């Protein structure tokens, strides 16, 4: 039996559009072994409606690995998926599923590819590298491409241990495609320069541990202002997090989840204050604490 644990992720983190990713301590779990008959069982998130045939994302990822790497079809597998990452909430559920699939295929086939090599294929399947990078490598990741834009790479580092997270997860889902549809085709130099300064400040802040700089470091002019069309409570939610004592907050990925940053010593107080400030408001939000996952995808054999 092979067990794969792939973490959730939060991309963008304010200014780092399609570039920055943070691995989160919430995991999808894949248990698999070779079998005489193919079978897929899904538990948890999406168990009532996700497909269990060849169009399932994990099965498609396995099939792509075998087709592109081995020029063959995958063996018959008995697979159980336990999905703990909310779907279509901006928490990298599809990236975690793809990562699980390619990592499982790598283990089953015995190819022994490195995380760097698997990242290239997983990014190709996902279509963008930020969530995939965080799910594979853990910690904070910076995804980038060569000058042609065809080949993705990633670099990771560990934020200071004091950094803690509170997630505000809406009950309603939002597709990434719909969220991207709100974005303009072109942006101005001033907005680009604004975001460049914030990305540099954010990376410096997470490396140095000076969390007081997170407020301005999480500011963005490239995607969040446009996505408020679909999430009218976004700015109010971010302001609630700040008033509750969080250092800063931002839209997680394409949304609609909001990620707020606090410290280990203040996390419980901030969590309680956010819940208190949301009480009585017509916001359908689940508020949970979360740690940074510092390892990335895990593999266990039994």
C-alpha cells in the first residue's frame, strides 16, 4: 500500500499573482495499491459528485504520467481518496489532486523522479505553477518561468516559525475560471510597480520574521480589486481580520477564502476576535486556524 499526503496551498498572497504560494497544513490523502480490478473510492470533500471514472483528476494525472513518460497505460489500481481540502475555495484542491496523482504514478512505476522533475509535469497538467509548487515543496514557494514562458521552475524557503494562519472559508464555491474572467487584459505601469514593491517586501518580511510589515506587504492592485465584483464582502472581511489583530489578510488564490496572518503567541486571541466580530453578520464563513506546512507532499509505504 502506498499513501500520498498532498497539502493544500494558498496562492498569490496578495501581490504575488500567479507567482507566490504557501503550503497549508490541510491534506488530501491518497491510498493505493495494484489490483486485478481498477477501483476509485472518494471520501470527504466532493464525495457525492466527483467522478470516479477516467475523467477523475487524479486518474487523469496518473494516465498523463504514464503516457508522456512511459508511453503506456497505467496498471490497474485500487485507490481511496480522502479529500480534506475544500473544493473551489482558493485552497489548491486541484493542485493537491494532481500532485497526488503524479507522485503516485512515480512510485508505482518505479521511475524515481525528483520533486523538481515531478513539478514540471504537475504544472503542465494544472496550467499554472503556483499552487503545485507549494503542494510539492512545502513552505513558501516562488514559481517562475524561463524567458520563453514555456518552462516552469520553483524555489522554496521556510517562513519564520512564529508565522501562523487563520482561514476564513465561505460556504459557497467559486471557480478559478470565473474569478479570472473578472481580470483586465492589460495593467498600467503604476499598478505593476506597486505590486513589485509589495512582493519584495512580503518575501523580506517572511524571511526576517518582522511580521508588522505584513499589512502593507499583502496589498495588491492586480487582481483583488477586480475580484470584489464576485466577492462583495472581501474588503470587509479583510478589514475584520485586521481589526481582530491579524497582521494582514488577503484573498487566498482566486478565492473566495481569505487567509489572515498572525503569530503563534497571538493566534488564539485573533481567532476568537475574528469569530466574535463575524457574529451576527450575514457572512457564511467557517473560521479555522492553520499552520504552514513545511515539507510538502509525503509518501508512505506499508
